[in-house]
């Protein structure tokens, strides 16, 4: 049929009244496999068990294509199953309303209607159904109808590789790959009588990026996350209590906007060193380190009372006589985890005698996985890539920079991290000056939230930005589901397209 002859295209649920037309269509679609059509009782069983899974496309009132499917508990099978097993010997008793996978039983387009891209409509419907039912994936055994012509000199795996490289045309496999299905396994003896495929089939999968594993907990997993960044003004404080009072003020402010995270800058507690300015600089910062545990504990209390996850920026800490730059993730459920600055700057090493840490990990939160890299660490792309491999969605970068040059390094590297790791990056710094604290004289900052650069995100990759060198809070919402779409369907897919055959990155 030609496009100019089409008056109406309709996607509708399969009805038993369609059976005779369906049988005729199947006979013509599988002319090389005599007797390969469903009997009326099979179609009735499918419609009775799972009406939403059975759809047809009609053009000008004529049946042009069909897609049949069931829902299965996939753990009840293994990846070497046969078509007869997955269908329960064609009874479809394997259909399970509580299952987790949409299994494709049949899809075809009648020969006279091919070339109109109708198959894509059927596949798109299946994907929407999979998402609507919150199923993990769509799975089916795909035929290789042209394999018989290459079986004498190519293994099934070699055949698949050549099809993917467009060196061999296979109408079924090419179509499935172009619709975002990926080969998972070659299966022998899957479908009786498929001589064209030499009795082989390919287990094809499409992953539902929106799938949420059912939970018995009352809490729901959020996809839109609100970030609260605190652009902290360096000013004198008479004591620790006064500094904590100011910190609580900002936590109260961002939690008042129902933020999920509060991010403080690196060394936000440096004003407390003023009282020890008569000491040498190394001694003064070691005195400051004595406050770290008390601050961390107080921030944990704030996270509970204000119902917000707090990234405490960073603070000096003494461990076994060595000075480190560390911070804490204070979750609103009361738990705490510690992170370390891994790369200290030449100034931190020379002036303070600070050591680089050794711990790098992504943290689980009630808003997904996050990572924290302190200032200079953001300039080393390997670190954020390792965190991305652990599933990080949001990278937090507390920083402290004295000049605009230093700030530009952090800013541009952080923005690159968002693009190359398909994640959000939030940076927060301090502003103002501390004339009475050695080695902490002036600060320059503009706190920001960066995104990947693709159609669902801002064209310049900037979600929100604070006013430079002004004390303020910055509130921004980020949508985690957009990262899932980017990973699967982005114009470029940095994580998926890495040449792992040429290089790899791993922790020691």
C-alpha cells in the first residue's frame, strides 16, 4: 500500500472478531513456515488473560499488523528457555499479573503494508505499556531470518556483530536494534521449525529506565530533587556557637523551600581560626580541627530536625597525627558518612602540611546516589568517572578559591564533569575576606548547578547560578529521570559510548 492511499491508521486492542483476518495475515507473513499461525482458542486465551498486551494496527479498516505479549515472572525462567516453555506450551498460563517483565510473543506486519514503519508504532506501544505497568524490561526471542545464508562461515555471534556494523542486512535484527533493543544471548533450539534462523534465536531486551522496584517502605523514591546551595560569607565569629547559629539560619532557609540537600563550602568554618592568629599557620589550623567533630555532630542534628540531607562542605581533621581535609554527609535519617579531599593543593601541603585522603565512594541517599569531591578533586576527571560507574546522579563540589583564576578552574572542570558523566554537578563556595586569618585572606565564588548539554537540559548546561561574590542561597530542582533518558536516548551518550575495548578505569 502507498502512503497516499491511506485514509485512516488505527491502533486498537485485538478483538476475537479480528481472528479470521489475523489468521490470514499470519499465513502471508510466515509463508516460509507453513502452519505457523495461532488458533482461535490461543487468541481468546491471550485476550482473556491480558487484553492490554494484545494490539493490532488497522489501515483503512484492514488489519496491517499485530503485537501479542504477556507478563511473566522472569526469575521463574532462565536465559536458555524455549518459546514453548515461556508460553506454557502455548497455553499462556505463564502470564502473571504480578510479574516483572513484558514478554513479546508475536509481532509482525502484513507484507502488503511493509515499508510504512508500522512496526515502530507497535514497539512504541509496548514500551509505553511496560512503563505504565512499572515492569523492568521487554524481552523476546528474535529470529535471524537471513542467518541460513551465512551459517556455513559465521557463528551466530559473528553474524550479529556484522549485522550491527551494517555489513549484513537482517530485516528483523536490524529493525529491533534500531528500536533500542539489544542482544543479550544467543539461544539454540528456541523456536521449532525456524529453518531460516537455523534454529537459533537472539534474546533481545529493552530496559525500562523508569522502573521502580516495589518497596514495602512508606517512603517513595523521588525523581525531582531540590538542591539548596549556600554561598557563605566569611565574617568574624566570636565562637563556635555563633558560627553554628549562622549555619542553622541557612539550613532553616533552604529547608523552608523544601530542599532535599544543603551544600556548604569548603573550609566554611575558617573564621574560627582568627582567635589563633598569633600561632603559626600550621598550628592554627590544627586548633581549628578540634572543632570538627562537634560541628559534624551538630549538623547531623540539624539534618534530622530540618528534614534535609546536609553536605557539610569540608573541615580540617586530625587522624593519627596527620592533618586531612574532610567533610560529612549528614542524612536526614540520622546516619552519617565521611568523605575526604584526595588531592590537596600545593599551598595546602606547603603551608599547612595537609595530607591527601584515600577514600572515594558514591553514597546512597533517599534521593539517589551522590558523590562529593572537594574543590581541587573536581579537576581530576578520573574521580568523577569512578563515581559515575558506581551510579552517581548528583556530584557535589564544595570549594574555596581566592582568585577568579582558581574559581574558573573549578567551575569549568565541574561543568565538564556534568557533561562527560551524564550527571548534575552542584558547586558552592565562600565569598568575602578574613583579614585576621593567615592564608585565608580573600575569597571569590559564584555557586552554580550544572547539567549535561542535551535537548532536555539548558542549552548552556547551567541550571542555576548565584550572583558572584554575594552572600545568598541558590535553590534549584534537578530531574533524575532526565538523566536516565539521556543515558539511553541522548544525542550523544558519553557513558555508553566509551571504548572499553581500548581502555578501562578502576580503583586500586
